[in-house]
């Protein structure tokens, strides 16, 4: 009987592991989607506490630069929030010319951004002048 | 007795010194100061930055065949409860439009008019001035595009102790000849604070 119970639990775990979302572009949040054996009302608080304990937060996955039709450089940042809670932060993008010097502009100010828990986020920044060839970005806590 | 008096004077001096509010310079680049319910320079910086980035990304300033558009600043209405000089917003936007290399601003018409441009033309009949140094008729360039906008405020009671203040920054770019609108953008700056605070 004990072996049978263990087998059942193993099968449920395996079945959950095989689950694939209908479409990876669609994000169905906790408490909206159906609970599973590993993600439910009992396990979720433990996972959230563990996430907070190890200090999970924002991670940047990629930074894409492209020049638009007007010859202006555009920066697209894609990332995700590993934490369960919403992360609010500020970011500032500075633009560099061909010599690596910072272009003076009124657009390089601290802007607000936020990413909901366990969700992807995107940021966009536009260079002030066509001379921009590269960028550097800084972040800080949204006080 | 004398020692006691000195002790009291010292104590009072220390207490008064402790009460004094120090004046400090704001670190404009990395300001960690608390947000305020009214609009401050950080809100204008953020609004201007977002508006300019949107305008440049839209390609509305890209002139077909090259060259730069001549842009005039129209009226930017302040419909908030605060005394705002809308130039605080527009000066930043105009500066960035100029620096983008895609537009030149005109001082001949619009809210950014320089009166001297017209006053110097009134000297055409004056014998005191060398007439060859005075701008000839038909030399001013008319604007091809106009920028205008509005800043308005909504105050909402959030709960018994808190109020919500919403500021809307709206800007639009129109073609002066056809009247068609090429670009527009709205930025919302929202704040919540004590009912006791005054948002103006």
C-alpha cells in the first residue's frame, strides 16, 4: 500500500513535469491558473519565503540595439523578475558616441520601471541623436 | 552657581542647534529625496525624457529628402492647481529636438517668440540705422510643424487619510500646412499622499 502511494505521488510529479503551457507567450499567474501538486496554496508561501530569503530579483536576459528609420539608435531590454513580489526600480540610460564619450542630453534621467512577480518585462530607450553608437545603463532601487 | 549657569547655557545652545534645519544642495543627477505631492523637477525631467524619446522613435521629425523641419512652439496649457511655467517642460523638449539634428525651432512665431526679431524690423524707416544691416522683407521662415500641449491635474479621494493626485502631460505635433497631427503622447504621473498635504 505504501509503495502504491509513493508510485501515485511519483506519477503525479512526472505528469506535472510534463505539463507545457498552451502558449509560452501567455502568462497565467498564480491564483488565476489551476493549482498543481508542486504549485498550490500550501507550497506557494514556502516558495515565496524561500525566494525572499535567497534575495531573488530582476535579471536582464538581453539588450538589443537597432537603428530606426530616422537613424536614431533604439535600445530594447528584455528581462524577467525571479521574485514573487513586484519589483519597482529606476533605470538610467546614457548614450555613448563613437569615441566612447557620453552624449549630454536631458533624456538621460532616472526613469521608473516595474516588473510583476515571476514575470517578464521590457524597457525601451531611444538615443537623443544619431551620433550615439553604444549605451550604458544603471539601475537603482525605487525608494 | 557660575558653573551651573554655564552648564544651562551650553545645554540650551546644544538644543537650539539640534533644531536648526540644515540647508543642503540637491544632487540633481541622483536625487534620493522623498517624492512630493506637487510636481517637482524630477517629474518634469521624467515627462520630458519620455516625451522626447517617443517623438524621436516615432520618426515624425524625419524629413523626407533630408534637411530639418522648422518647428514652432504653440500654447502649452497649464490646467493644474499649481503655478507652473510650462517652459519648464518645453525648454527641455525644444533643446532635445534641436540637438537631435532633425528640427530647428523658430523664435519668429509661437510661444517662444523673441520680440526683438520683430522690433528690429520696425527700424526699417529709421535714419539712425544702416538699412543694409536690417533684415529684408520676406526673410523669416514659417514653421512647418507646431508643438502644443496641456498639463492637467485630477485630485481623487483615495481613502479617509489619503488623496490621489494624477498629473497628465499631453503633447502633440501637427503639420502647420495641412493641420494633420503626426504624433501625440500622454504621460501620467500619479502620486498618493496625505490628505493634509496640499498639491499646489
